[in-house]
C-alpha cells in the first residue's frame, strides 16, 4: 500500500490506493487518447539526472550513480576532509542513515532527532535548522531511523518535506520556516483518514517520499 499526498499551496489531500485501483474504472478510447497526449507533454523533472543528486539516492530509480568524473579510482586516495558538521544530537544509540540531497547549491538532510538542516556544501556553513520538537505533539523530541528529506518545487514555491514518525512537515527550502498553509498548520498526520482509530494507529515513515508531478508518494 502506498500513500499519495497531493501537494497544493493551501492544503494537502491524502489518498490510500491499492496497486490495482487504477484498473477499476474503464477508460474509453477518446479519454485514453487524451490521457496519452497529456503524458507526452509532461516536462521532465530537472533533478532526475546523474549529476546533481537532488533526489534521495541520486535519481528516481535510486541507482546511486553519478556521471561526474572529477574524482575517480586514480585520485580518490588524495582526497582530504574539507569540513565537518556536527548535528549535536548524537547519542550512543544513534543510527545515522541519511542520504543528503543537493539542490541549487544547498545541501539538505535530516538528523537523528528528526530535524532538518540546510548547509552550504562548499564550506559546511549552516544555513538553517528546523527543530521538529518545537512543532511535534506535546513538543516531544523524537528520534529514530530517517534516511533524508524530499524537495518539491512549483515555480518560485520551493519546499523541503521532513518526515517525523507519522507526520510530514512542509518547510520553505530557502529559510527552513514551517509553511503553515500546508495541511494542519504546516504538517499532515499520516494516521488520519484511515479506517482505524488514529490515536491507536502506529505509522512511521523512515524513507523520504518521491515526487511525481504534484504528488508526494510515501510508503
């Protein structure tokens, strides 16, 4: 089962679909032709490439491959640390599994206590930090496995999505500020709109979602 979150400037709509749901309603020939025409006009995602690493694990196929050739087998041994960044939330039980993304010259990643950070990747300078505990239920600091964040844009509207247990926070990519017009004051709760009691339902997203058009798809 996958969750599809429709991204809109002022709200978020949560859908739950089974794999075969798309086949449940027949589409006539004319409608199918229109759909195909629309699909052929889709603009490619500028971040879905093998050079920029703007998507979790490199590209939408998660190939973890880069075409950059500046560093190779003959010179990799000459590399030296340029800078270090400490998240200051490390504990003995920490399990850092984050795969940072880089978009428009800014590096974004998540920390062990499920905060989001933006850095200048050339210098390591901290640009902003979003402290999720300030916005979590009862202002509770949460920790756990988290493999990164997701970037989405629509013109000048550029966002970072941070996954904190059952919540998805929407942040301004430039400032890290919470986008309060998204969902419920800046977040959506993945336990809601299920055919269960939300207070007794345990949902946790540990892997960043993937963007398709205006849909954020999480598992």
